[in-house]
C-alpha cells in the first residue's frame, strides 16, 4: 500500500452536525477504487461507516481531532 496520510487510531469529527468522535479502525485498499477507511463511533451509538480517504481529508466534511496509533 502506498504511504497513507492517516493511521489506525486517528480520531476525527464531522465538520458540521453532531459532535461525536470517530476512530479509524481500518484502512481499506480496493483493487479498483481509491483508499477508504472504516470509522467506528466512540461512545453512545457505536456506529461504523466506511468513507473514501479523500472525503475524510476534506476539511469541509471531517476534522482531525487527534492522532492515534502508528501505521501498520
């Protein structure tokens, strides 16, 4: 996998809307798609979503709250 600008354990928050925190659980490499990440919501609902890395890095959509574990 090419060098990825995010790591498992990094925490993000949606730029607008609810203030819940989302932690990267997994970086997903599809053969015919750009990189995606699986995010788990911390606390309360504990939902899981998969988003394109480009969307996660768009400050209009997500904001990095804290860096977590080192890359695998």
